[in-house]
């Protein structure tokens, strides 16, 4: 709906309450085809130094699954990345990829909220 393509994303914060959820997000966002998410992650493409850094501060599992606060934490993490305030978790935000994406799901995992954020220059 935003017109943003996945190749314009610098980072993604996704709801990874279970390992499979993170893998499915890689596929759903279109970085790889169905069934290829596991290998994409195993190859390091979602690491801080990878092609598309995911969950740069540990993700939902790394934060202790803070029900209700997940979306806020995701947005704060992307803000920290965009402003250079992510400390040891800091990644490079290329000028040609100024967007961050949050993906949060809840309830029956059919309720999804996605937010696209843009780094201001």
C-alpha cells in the first residue's frame, strides 16, 4: 500500500515469538520464496552485517516477549538505528535504503500491523 519495495528496506523488526514466525516473515516480505526462509537466515542474510538486518537487538524472544509492548519496542529500535543510537547493535543505513519495517502479529496470528518508517535526512 505504501509503494515501498523490499529492496528499499534497511532493516526489519518482526514478531518472532517462535522461530518459525521469523522465517515466515522473511518469505512473506518477499526476500525469498516459500520454503527458502530457513536457508536465507542460516546463510547470515538477516544478521546485522547481512543483506537485510532483522531484529537487530534480539527481537521479541530476546526481549522476553513483552506482550503489549512489542510494537513500541520495534519502533524504538528502528528509531535508534536511524539516529545512530543503537550502540553495539548499530547497523549501516544506506542512503538508497532509508526505510525500516515493523511487522507485529497477535491474537490468532491473523491480526497483523505493519509500520513503514523512513529515515529523515
